[in-house]
C-alpha cells in the first residue's frame, strides 16, 4: 500500500489538538487508512495519539524553538537532512500543514510525487486561523472534515484518575493555571480567589492543573485557597485529558491545556486577555476584558473573578 505522510510543524500541544480532525480525515482518505506523522516533540503527539488506529508512526521534526539549540533539521544542511529522512518514509503523498517553502522543497527532494500544502490555497486563505487553513486545504482537495477537535482519553488514564481523585467531593472544577507567555496568564491571586469562591459556593473540589513550570505557582495558589483543592501538576497528556473529561467544568488560560480540555467535550471557560479567543469549540465560553483582547497586550488582570464565577455557573447549568 502507498504511504501517506503529514507534516504538521507547529510546536504546541494546542496546535496538535487543533489538527486532530484533519489528521484523522487525511488518514481515512489514505489508501491503507493510516498516516505517518512528522511533527515536533513539544506537540506531545506521541502521548496524545497513543493507540490511534489510523496512525502508522510518528517521526520527529528536529527544529529549534525560541532560544533552543539548533536541531538537525535547521539551516541549509538541515534541509538536506530533512529530505534524506523523508526519503526513508517512502511516501507517495504528503500533506504539509504549513506555507513554508522549506517543507515543500524537502518533500520534492525526497521524491514524494503528490504534494499538498498551504501554497495551494487562495490568497484570502493566508489570514485564516491555522485550523481553518487546514480545513480549507482538505476541502480544496475534496476531503470531508468536521473541524471541531475531539479527543477521547485512554481508558487506562481514566481508571488512574478515578483511583487518584474519585473520592473527592463533586462538582469538580479543573483550573488550567499555565500558559506559554506571561501575557496569557491570569494572576495567581485571581485563581486563589476563584478556588475559594467555588468551594464555598458548591462544596466541590478544585483541581489545579499545569506543567512542571507551574509547580511553585500551584503551591502558592493552594496555600491561599480553602476547602477541597488538589494538585495535578505535570501529569501525562492522557491523564490530563482524563481529568478534564471527568471534571464538571474547566477554566483556564489560553494554553495547550485549555485546548485539551475543550477537545474532551467538557464545559470549558477560557481566559483571553492577551490573545484572541478560540472559536473552534462549541463547548467553550471565552472571557475577555472590556473592549476585547489584543494579541501580546497583557490585560489578563482585567478579566474579573466574578465574571469567571458567573461563567462557571452557566457551565455547570
């Protein structure tokens, strides 16, 4: 059977969540019903897609991010290495979910005959959200896709979360306290105040979620909260998704964790004070400061605690 390759070079967890519907749709249209995915390690695709029946393998795109040390696919020599690595896939078709000439050129040098990329899109498609670009690309080439990202946590992760937290009082509120940039982070004091208000009003449990970078922040929020508040820091992606799916509501910063939670279908409240609101999820309510959020302008403190509590009341029904 001929192989189908997908290159999704955006680095974040949220980026990978956005593209889940497109990866699955491409796989469904592939001759053998499966794809080989090339992406960056920070996407956590290996954890997120563990056990996906439509995924043949994952190959890592080794390119630096930010101040990282250059990877084997960076620079002019890196482009040649990338082409050589792509030859090993022996793909007959490739979907490049990006506009960069680097990936299009590398796939040409690798001898992949059927190439589709954002270069195929009309000019008006350039300003679309990344997920909307992927949807337009697939539809341009005749594929049907429901663009709403959806993710089902692994059964083993669900069982582990029940074991760890199953005796905590309901309702559960999961709080995503991390974000990649400071202008996307709600103040710690606001999370503490929200946790106190939630446990006081509902008698339920607050679960603080984040990566290893949020460990100290979570401890400070915990110290200033009260009632049933537990930590779920640096959990594997599958377990993080299982917590979000088990929660009665999720509230958090614009982050990979927010996308992960919304993709599970949980009632989700997103905080947007330094980035535009997400519109991919029908189950996500976006909170912005008055006048709307502006990219890279930190107005997170203007998103009021009471507005967050009111949104949670709506989410909980």
